[in-house]
């Protein structure tokens, strides 16, 4: 195929000029070709480091699809995951307060009836206390009614730990990172990798107290901006994920644009033999997904779809068969198996504050430019 002068770089430049984010990495292409780029700085200060292809990004809710949903697909292929088995059969403490019949299918579809989220980090001091509180939650809505909830994927990760008898980060490494060759994908980057992590939000008083309670120095994970701000660096931005120790099913994964490109192109081809084509279709094809009495939404199994009443971050040039997801920190991924196209955008739009919402429209502009990049 031939690369067009399609303006992807102009979209990113505009995003930086408009202060939608200080820096970005991106990739777009087909199953056989790709263009990868980096632009901007770690922060809005002129002297901050330049973003590069090697920059590690906090993927936020892309964790839900890259890690948790992908693990579900592999386990399903291995006959280790029954989508219709009540969660309570392996997690008895979950089977209370109306949740006795909730299955992995409900959790993947976000129609378990659970509340979207709670500020557990404000009330509990250890990961065990947080997970115990989540597992004991009552349902908030009728089972089958769509309600996007981080709790669904936190519980899925815990459920997979029961299936595999090991930690969730080890499961992701064993079933996803190593088989796909994703050498820079990780939870809890730590101090060694901190310097190449794009900073996220300004450190608030809760995060300071959180580390003080645990006897940590919060500045171990701080980026000292020239403007005088201390920003989160090398530590998960999501508060619930941090309270769970940085390893969770809804957020916590870090990666580079190169790893995500490799993973995405594998999904467009044969999944490198890691996931069967029939399972990929079951999880990502609207026509193949199991019937479930749920409100009309754009959700597939774990993934978001490019259909429904509301326009998605995929813009207007990706087909209705596309699947993808977004992340709170300013990330997004879209894959179109019909047109053989993909688009990945990684930014730190929450730097220095989550109140910055310019990414919402820019995601669509980026997706449109990416979709028309090859002819």
C-alpha cells in the first residue's frame, strides 16, 4: 500500500499546541505495514525530556483489553474459562448481596449490575482490605443492564488468579507478554524504568498520605517539573489500582508504542498462534458474541465496539466491525478487521490535571487521519 500525506502529524501537533497533552506516541497501519511516531515533551515545560519511541506509557483502561480480556481469550481457548460459570463457584466471598449468579460473561459485558466505582483508596489501607470490600459489594442495578464498571475487571483478574493459582501479573506475563513477544509491557515499572515513563497527574495529598502510611517516600515516584510541580512518574495513575498494589484487571499496565503495535498487528492476522481465530471472533465480532439480555450498548466481550447510538473514539472512517478501547490517561486503540487497519494513540493528557478534556475530540480526528493513511 501507499502512504498518504494524511495529516496524522498535524493532528498530534495541534493537540500539543492546544494543550490537549504535552506529548504523544502513535502508530497506524495495516496487518503488514505501520507508521510509528513520537512528538512532544514529558510535560509542558520546555526543558522537560522529549517523548520517544522508547517512552513507557500508563495505559489506564487499555489494561482491560490488552491484559484482562486477552487473558480471558487465552483461558477460553484452553478450556479453563467457562463464560457461564458463576463467579461465586471459585470466589465464594463474591456470591453475596445478589451476586450469586453473576458470570464472567456479565463482567466482560459490563452488565453485572455493579456500581461503576467507589473511592476504596480513601477508606482501606491494604490491597486485601480493598479486594474484600469490592467482593462484598451489593449489586447497584439489575443484572443485564449495562453500566461500565472498573469493578467488573478487578473481579475478573481475581477470578483468573483462582483459576491459575498465581498472581495476575504473572498470568499476563505467561499468557500474553511472553507469547506475543511484548518485552516492555509490565505492571509496576519501578525505579529502574521510572526515567522513561511519561509523567501523569500532579501528586495530590491523598497519594502523599498513601505512601506515608506504607512508609514510602512519595518522591520516589515523582517527576520534578521545572514549574515546581511534583508529577506521578513510574507509578500507576489510577487510585484504585494503586490501592490494589499497582496490579489490577482494570488499570495498571504500562507499555511502549512498539509493543502495542506488535500486539495489534497480531490481532489483525493470526494472533501469533496464541489465540484461535474462532475465539477472537467470539470476543470481537458483534455477530458472534453470545446472546445476552442487556441494554443496547457498543460493548463486545471485554472490548468496545464501533456501533450503537453514541459516536465512538474511532471517528467515522473505521467500520462498524471495528473493536477497541480508550484509557483515562489519554490512550486509545482501534482495530478494523474488515478494512485491515489499526490506530493507536498514547498520550499523558492528565498531565498536570485530569480536568483537561481536549483528548475527546482529538481521538476521533486521529482515528480518521489514521484510517485514511494508506491507499
